[in-house]
C-alpha cells in the first residue's frame, strides 16, 4: 500500500473536494476528509465518529474524491 506522507496531504489541501452549485463543505468537514485520507493511506481504515447531521456522508465522499484525485497525479 502506498502511504501518503503528511506533507503530501498538505499539498493536496489546495484541492477543494466538493464544489458544486449547492454544496460547499465546512472547514471542519474538509479537515476530517483530509485526516481520513491520511488514515486510509497509512492504516487502511478510517472511522468517522460524529454526531447526527454533521455531513459524514459528504466527508467520506470527499475523502474518496481526494484519493481519486491523488491517483490521477
């Protein structure tokens, strides 16, 4: 498994994972998505423990989008 280093995660932060007409992630959601990417690349697992209606689905989709974007480069 290719493990992303912290500086690689930081360089990806310029990439906005979801930017559509009606959806904009809050800063805490973006931070969690990037942490998820790091945990997935380092450990192969990420568990998002957050309250109801905090955007866990969007966070996980954003993490997948970030990882897909990293694969293209």
